[in-house]
C-alpha cells in the first residue's frame, strides 16, 4: 500500500505547486532532485502503483541526520529502480562512489575465497557479525506492503547447524520476547523517522518475525526494513567461520525459497535489490565489536578508517555512540565490489587496527603503518 | 493508479508464481498490463480479502469494533474519486490498538467522499462514537446565532479562561491524510487570502509537528512544515490553524469567564471567513446528515469543543464528580488538552458531544453545566451536600 495521495487531481497542479521544499535538506535525494526530474517522473508509477512522491517522502520528512548523510528515498518494488532511474541512478552514483548506470556488480559468496579471518585477537575483537538483506521476487517491498514472505521459512525442515525455529512477532509470549532481547536478536518496531516516514512500521507486528538456529549463531529478520535480513554472528574474532556460516546459510535459504518458486531480487547491474538504495549490491555489512580506546582517540583515526574503506558506529548500531572505547567497525561499501572483497577489507583492516592499538599501548608510533587508500 | 495491497507480477513469472503458491494460500489471478498504470476497475486481487484483513485482536477503538471481515471484503477494492482506499482509512487504527484513557476512533477520512464510499464502516463508527446518532436517517442542526446564549458569564473566582474551537474543511480539496503538497498549499492560499479580508491584523506562527502516533500513522505529518501555520489577531483571542489535523481549526479564546463574548467572536469570525472564501468560489464541506465534514469522525457535526479552565478543588475530589460530568454531558481533560492530566485542582471542562446538537445547543449545555459545577463547588465550600443532576436529554431521534 502506498500512503501518498494518488489522486489525478494533483496532476492538474503545476510542478512548482507540487515540488517539495528542500531548502533546509541535506540528504542524497535532496541533492539530486530538481524540478525537471520531478516533472518528468511525477506522472509515472510502477506496476504496483508506487510513485515518485512515495519514493521521496522519507527524504522530504527528514531533512538530515546529525552524523550521516542519509539517502532520503526508498524503492517500493523492484521496478522502482527502473521507472525512477532519473532520480535513483544519480543517488546511487553519489552514494556508491561514482557507480555508473552501465557498471556491473560482482556477486561472490564463495567463502573459501576469503583469506585468513580466523585469527583476529579475541582480546580486542569481542564479536564478529555479517548481515545482508534479501528481497523476494514477485512481492512489493516493505514501504508498499508487509507481506507473507515468511511462509516458506515457517515450514522448512532444518538440521545440523541450521536447526532452528521461527518466532512470529504476533502472539510472541513474554518469555520468548525476554529471551530474544537477552540474545540481542529481537528487533523493535522502528522508531527512526527515516523508516516510519517511509511507511515501514505499518500494521506492526503483523507478518514480522525472527527465525534463528538453536546455536544462536544465525538468524533471519522478516519484514523489518527489508523482506529478509540474514545475520550470522558469534562472540570472538573468527570472522572466517562467521562468513562461512553466512554463505552456507544464505544458500540454504535461497534453495528453500526457490522450492516455492520465489527467487531473490537480483540483477547484474544493481546486484541484490533492497529497499534502501544504500544497501544495493551485496547489502552486506560485515563487522566486529573491537576495543580501540587508544586508536580511536588518535588524530588519524578517521583517516585510517576512510583509507581502509571502513566505517565506525557505536555498539548499539547505527545512530549510537561508542561505549568504553569499543567500536563497531564495518565495511563502508556495498555496491561495486563482491561479498568476499568487502569482508576481506574488514578482516585485513581490523587486523591492522588491532596491531596499531597494540603499538600505541606500548607508546610507539603508528605513522609507518598508515595504509594507502584502498 | 493502483490502490493498496496490489501485488506485482511480471508477465514471465506470472504462471509459475500462481502454480507455486498452491498449498496454504489461495491465489486468484492478478491481471496486469505491464505498460500502463492500473485503474481500479481493471484489476482483480491476487490475495483474497481474508488474507489482507488486519489483525485487530488486541485492539480497542471504534474502527476495530465496527470492521468485520465481511465489511472489509466489501470495501477493500473501492476507491474514492481521489483514489483514497479503505486500507488508508483504517491504517491509524491498525497501528494504534488503543489509548489508555479514551476509546479512539481509529479511522480517518481522506476526502469528503470517503464518508459515502466507506459508509459501511463509517456509519457504525459514527453511531458508536456519537451515542446512537444515525447519519443515514437523522438531520444535524447547524446554529451559529450567538445571541441565543444565556448566562454566558462565569464566576471568575473559578473560571480562569474560556475557549471555543471547531474545524472547517475546504470543499474540493483532499483532507490532511490524503492531500498532495499542492493541495495543502492551495488550502493555505484559500484561507490566507480570506484572512487578508478580515479587518484585524494577523500575525503568523507555527504549531508543533504532531508527534501523536494517532496522527502520524494517518499520514498527517507528511512534508512538515510545508503549508502549515497559525494566524491570530493582535490580542490572540481569535486564531486559525492551517493544515494540522484538519484544513482549518478556528479558535476563539480569552482569559476569564466571558464565554458569551468568546462564542460571539467565534461565530462572527467564522461567518466572515466563510463569506470571504465564498466570494472567491470556495465553500466549506457540509451536508445535512453529517454537518461539517472533518478528518476525524469524532469531529463531525459541529466539530465544536467549548470549554473552560476551571478550579474545582473540592468537587474534583468528590466521588460523584465523574458521574456528574457524565450526566451533564461534559468531559474533563488536563490543562494541556487531550492526553494530559490535570495539574492541581484546575480542569479543562468541555462538551462531550459534537453531532446531533447545534453549536448554540452545545455551548449552552457547556455553560449550564459549568455553572452547575460551580454551584456544587460553592455548596461543598459551605459544607452543604450536593446532588447528582439528572442526565441531560439526548438528541431527538
């Protein structure tokens, strides 16, 4: 369902009358959109009825974020990226380092291609995690509707490391809820206006749920910001193992959905299609919680991160600050490089930063270790 | 343009998807023209209404009480001329199961036609909310002749301030849940142009962005603060809010207890604004069954809330206080308005009803009721006992 007005009456008003006031805005959509593009797109809609006003509403309602440059637009379905390419291609280019409409994206989920990653020092690296998203082909995306995409997950038999259970949010018992919160698995109804203004909290908690394995190392979120968010995680620094499980688990999920004749949304230009343009490509965020109390206060910390193509967040995830010198460090890129490549960047980069931290502990300089731009 | 809950299917995958969805879901065909947008009459749904029906088991609002699966199935595929749908109408009630203090309405109109197109839902909601008023058969009286008011001057030892508010919608433009930016700006233009014709000078400032999920889930905070504002006269005794929950909210207020003067200014100002918009070919949304048409069904009829801030230290502690208010058809709120609690002994007391009685009747009810409350307070001060008054007559059926 779309929440913007879809009346033909609005087409009788001029572009000037309908064009949003973006004078105080600082997000990718506001930087790209102009009256010409808006005029060209406003008469169009995708086959499921998503319009350019639906695409941009979140960016109109949220002028800017204090720490990060937000995207300010979402897709309502797979076709949005085609129908509204005049807006979304430049947004994608801005967000993804100049990615061109003619570029091809490489998918590589062969975990054996990852070098190392099993020896990150657990005295520093407290936990490792890889997440991505997947959209089920043939359904509209969360801004348009929350749909029964979990159906196959509910009924799938599973064994071994993927033996697990689906917990729908509707009708969840208090005991189940407390356990899931204690395990850091439960997701809340979105409160971020970035998501609520894009309609993603509608009908909560209908159709939402969490699947996780008995070992609590692999979980799937259903119908939060994307159809599926797939997460592999564990304590300690064995990113290699986390990534292996991630790749194997993803493959199993894909098989299950294919049996029900649903594939994932993917194409060779945009890779995996997700709700927010920032997650196109791999949709992958691989990261660690790592103790870097000295390095994080070093004058060159930000520059090191940028050169390593990494980003920092607080340990509560996006929108949070770090606690006790512990940072969430993850890959900054999503589109234009493969899963293996992005996780390799995390593995190599974190290894280097831990060595820098150790040097700083000993009072030594790290100037000779500053990496070149990757 | 497509309505809600449409499903995409590319031509190639269509047959495969239909076949594959066999067990556990009932798939009916979704016929698509890939090159052109859908129109409401051409499409059939992929999912049956029963699978789109919202989960309302934990809900306690008028919409949830009224919306049966049969009504949902009947109305799901309808759209108003502005393409407003049932799902959009009920979204706020689905997303907000209940309010701790009040039974909320849980549905909104996107345009004037919503009340007709979705009358199978709105009629029972209106009957429920407005104490048995049946919009199908009953006529709502409109009366803005302030000269009929009697005893409209309160004892200012008790009444600190007096206020009357209502809303008005501009016919021909979608309501705040549904409007496009251009429509919203047009509402502003129409009203501001009219206000320029008033003799008072008016200042402009902005009210707060709605944070109540009752409003945000009904899409009323979109594009904030575009085309929103308040205009008021120098004395701040007459104010107009533009494009908050309704196209316009009109407020007359002043310190002290002169409710008659507040209501006189209210009626005069309303008539002036109406006259000025009519000069330019616009009019307010109104019909003889529903009175003035506003976004929330709770405000149909007069849309009028007349109230006072009044000190009732003894009466408010009396166990019979709520019953007295009920019988007088009054409600209490905290001095911050709806959703607030009272501070100290001062209460916001206002009329409960909106539909089925005229403006004059409701304001007179408020006046008589508050005077009675003050009498009770004075009696209790002197150590005398009070009686619970008989219930005020309901509207003539």
